[in-house]
């Protein structure tokens, strides 16, 4: 298999992981500066955003409305993993944007959610504390297994293998 075929295969893998999951793990920053982790059902829209419909009563909603930087993880179920230390996973660093009720794509996204999650969405829409948020990825990492980790360019879709040298460079850039 040549490099282009390998790249296409890996890209197909992370897309299949996204399509196979209905929920995402969500890490947000709380008002006290501590990290909070939660989960939410999602749909991915035509722009590649991960859209969640969440209650203001949930800590992560307030966190995202106050501090929009977050991390999202989609991960292979434990029952499907050959090795729990090397589960397939996609981690994305995102910026949350609220999609207001009057926005053109508000109805479209909620229709996608209703198609995926059923009539409960229609009930949730009647509750005033629910917010539609789009998690817009700006960088990511896709791990297929040991020694098979890739940095994802979310704009081009290009994946670059993370080796020890690239990891050192990335750590150095983050420290600067």
C-alpha cells in the first residue's frame, strides 16, 4: 500500500469512528479554573461541526457559554478494543459557538437531531434552558493504536504521523 492509500485508509478510519458514535466526551473549564468532563449526544453538520443540544442546568453548558474552548473525544468502546491501552480515539480541540433560535441553521440542525435521536428532541425544544451549541474543531489527534498516532489538520483533513521528533517539536511550541 502506497502513502496515499495509507492516508486514505486512516482518514476513512477516523470518519468511521465519528459515524459510529452518537455521543461525545466533553472536557470544559469550570468557573473555578478546574476541568469538568461530561458527555453529550451530537450530530455533525455539513460544516464538520459537532452540534449538541444541552441544558443550561448542566455544568458544561455554562462552562462553554463562559469559556468556549473545549476538548471532545470519541473513543472505541472497551468491548471492541483488543488492548485497553491502545483504544482507537479521536480527540479534537474545539471552540464552542452558540447557534441562536433565529439563526438559519438552527432548525436544520435540530431536525438532524430529531432524525437521529427521536421525538425527545421535540420535547426538549419546548424547554427554555436548552441551548444549541456547535463545537468547531481547530486541531485534533487520531490514535489507531500503539505507535499509530496522527495529528489532524482539520481544514485539509491531512493526517501527519506523530513520532518522537514531532512530539518534541509540538511540546516545545506549546511551551513557547
